[in-house]
């Protein structure tokens, strides 16, 4: 059975394990990525060919230390996510445009 994509189906909620280079495949029109960093990392995305411009990405980054920042790598553009407070979460929204997720605004601390 084919997957029912958002907004008719549920958004994908992903929580990849920490790695220095975190690889995530985007397979839905709405994806939420929850990351917990124990050291600085880079997020690299692969976007499924069925996903069109306008797809949404919500990125939530929790850092264990103030130096645990997230660099944006393949298929995601914008300023790095700087986690200035240990144990707090920064959130950033992105929209797909020409095969690259671009920020919808500034990242904000949500807790």
C-alpha cells in the first residue's frame, strides 16, 4: 500500500541518533526532525523525488552543551542552529524550494 502523504496522512516524525554527520531522507510533505546533540553535528538531507516544492520541515534541536551547534549541509540552507543554552531546544521551520529546504524565519528557543 502506498504511503498517504501529509496533509491527508500524518507528518513524518523522525529522531535520528546523534552522529557527527546526520543523514535523513525526506519522504513526506511535512517532516518533523527532533535532534539531540551531544557534540557539534552536520545535518544532510536526501529528498525523495516525489516531494515537491512547498514541502515543510520542522527542525527541533536540543543541545547537551552550549557548544553543540548544528551545521546545515546537503539540501538544507540557512544559518547554523546555534544552541547557546545547554539543555534547551531551538526550533526552525523550512520550506522546500528548488530542491533545497530554506528557512521560513529565524530559529527560536522553545523551552
